C-alpha cells in the first residue's frame, strides 16, 4: 500500500487470484482500508494480475459499495483485457471506473 497525492494505492502482486484464502486475504485488507482506516479515494492496481476467478468480482462489488457509502471513489488500474471482458460479460463494468495508467487514475480521483 502506498499513498500518492492523497490517494491510497493498493498493488495486487499475484498473477492469478484463484484460491479462497488469497481472495479472503485481499478482501479483508481492502475492507479494513475503507471501514477502519476511512480511505475515501482508492486505486486497486491490477497490472500484475492476468486472471482471477469470479469470486473476486464479488469482492470488488462489495468494496465499491462500501467506498461509495462513505462518498468515496474507487478506480481499478491496469485491468487485463481478458478480465475487462469478464466485467463486460457479467454486466458490472458500468459500476466501476477503470484507468490504464496511474496518472489517469489519480486524475480521475482528484478531479472533483
């Protein structure tokens, strides 16, 4: 985790996120940031991730709901095209903000 220009950035370093224990660990860490630390501007960096199972979509939906509940914003950075297709097929891409670069993600979060 890092803080850049007032925005919390979380980098996921796993190439593939499939195991329940991995997903639970990621979910717990992201939930703690929003619910306990009060993070309102969050970038989740997926540039290293090439695959995740559908359970990860549920984690992101919950995270997005939680951050919106505190009037915060979430940007998903560098989501692999294969994963973007998963968002599109499931019909949930419209609920998320995606950015191909960190610079654009920061601009999107700090443009209010």
